[in-house]
C-alpha cells in the first residue's frame, strides 16, 4: 500500500486563472481569487496530473486533476474493485494489483449494519450504482430509497447514472437499468436486481459468484421509502446450479457462490413467486444492463450522482455542506476523461460544496460529470516518475486510506511514455 505523500506547497501564481493549460474562468468558482499552481506531473503518455490551490472567501481549497487523453490508444480506463462486489480495499492496493498508473475512489456504498433476530449483520460494503468492469456487467443500482448519495443527488436525478467509457473509446455519462427475466416451467417473471444490497418491496434479485460471501439477507431489508425500515418477514432464496434448482429456503444465506450458480432472493410477493419453484426445476436467468441512449456498450462504468450535463450544473445541487470531494467527468466530445479530488476538513483545504464542485468541473472544460463518494473515502493515487507502485497524492481526511468498494483506474500499455 502506498504511503501518503507530503503536500507539495504552492510554487507560483498563475495569471488569468490558468491551471497549467486548463482554463478556469473567473465565474467558474464561487468567490475565488486567482488559482495557484502547485505541481504538474506527466504520469504517462496521455495522462497528466495537476495539483491546484484556490483561495475562496471561506478559505483555501486544494486538490488534484488527472487529465486522461482517450485518443491515445495505449491509454484506457477500467473499474478498480477487489474481485467481489460486496468487498472493500484501498485504492492504492486495487491500483497496484491491476497495474494501474493512477486512480481515484469511486461509488458510494453500503456501510449500515442491520439487526436480524438479535444478531448484528455488518454492511455489505457493496456500491450503490451499476458497475461494469472489462465489459462484464457486475451489478445494477439499488432501489432509490436505499441510496446513500444524500445531498449529492439533485432533485429528479437517478441512482442508475454512471460514468464510463464505451467500446468506441468515448467517455460518457449515461444511465444503466436492469433488463432481466427468470424463465421457469410455470411462468416467466422479471428480475428486479443484480448483485445489489437492497431490493424493492415485492422484488426478486439475482446474486452471482462476483457478489462474494456477504450475507444476502441485507437485500430484503429497508423499504421503498425508508432504508432503515426492518427486514421483511416474507423472504425466500432459491439456488440454481447449472440451470437446475438445487435448493429452496425461506431465509437468504451467505457464503461464496459457485461460478455456475445463480442465487435468487425474493421478498414479499417476490418470495411467494420463488416458493413455487421445486428441486429439479429448470430455470434460466437472463439479464442485461440497458443504456439510456443508443450508444456502444460500456467497456467500463461506475455509478455516481450526476452534477453536470452539457456544461450546465443540475438544478438543486447542495450549496451548503463543504467536504472533501471526488468527481469524474468527460469533455463534450468524450475524448478526454477528468478525474478530480478536492481535499477538505483541514486548515489548508476546506473542501467544496456540491454546487461548487459542479462549477469547478465546468470551469476546467468538463461537459458531463458525476459526484463520487467523498469525505474520508476521497482518494487519489498515481505513480511518481520512475516508480512502479502508486502513492496517495491527496490528503485523505481520515488520515490513512479508507477501504472502498471500487474506483476508476487508468492504464497504459507498452511502456509509460511510448508514442502512438
């Protein structure tokens, strides 16, 4: 795991509010003085890290911008995750395990423990939104009442929002919704969830081997209006192995799932539907994450709360709470990916509000952006010149890195500074 690097102090004053080539219009940030340049690092060909410092009327703000040129065919982005949806690790360990040259923390995640029959079941650690890694669909979004975006979700925005890069190497912000069907000898019924920690009332969800070993009972807790509501009293679980029902139970279980198996979990009406199945029944589970637009499939995607569309901040973004922030965005043509962290909760950097974060992203040339998990989760890692492992480049507000469920990793093929 990389150690937190010492803060590089301001070394110059930039005229015209320029961040080493990234223009920041004066109106892009609330009550800001001109920006100062800390450091610019060529992490690799097509991957540039820029530290910045801003003076606001409330105090200083510092952070990092990673600019990724998707035109460079040796550069790519992908999901960082610890091998299971319901698991967590530090960004630096996930980046080094995959050989990433840089990365940031990702989606919000389930941290709330629940009480079931006098026992405490810890939060699953699984993320809120959809996720795709290396073209593989990992999970769909939880029901809206169970999201943890708090003030980061604008009115009318959806937890199905993702940012990612398509098979055409174009980055975009989009929505991914689950289209799934369970075919049985009796009738076909819709699938309401894929590897997600919460299901809608009356729903049925599928869990695959990528879920991990975390308890699946969490998916039957909460309600469509209150994520802290008690767990459902009507539940069922069906294990389908190689297309055949091998187990039917009244209570969702835990533990690893074999690669050829799918575990179906239902609550309320969904539980009653599953209880119709019997040992030996043939069952086919089919699912796909549908894009909100006619676009090439995502090669990689991660959930986030939308804050910027076509260069305009969404209406109703929170403009009160300052905190460390993490954001990802794309240029209008989708050819440039921007990864941003903003430090907060310290004298040297007070953080940004969600509204200010959207203004900042717009100011550096971003057209569409999402807010990712901030606070103590906000982490930015990169390889220093000549190093083979990443180190933490920001100042996480918890001190050491926090374990998180996923992140965005940047990768370079065939040498860090090879030309096209």
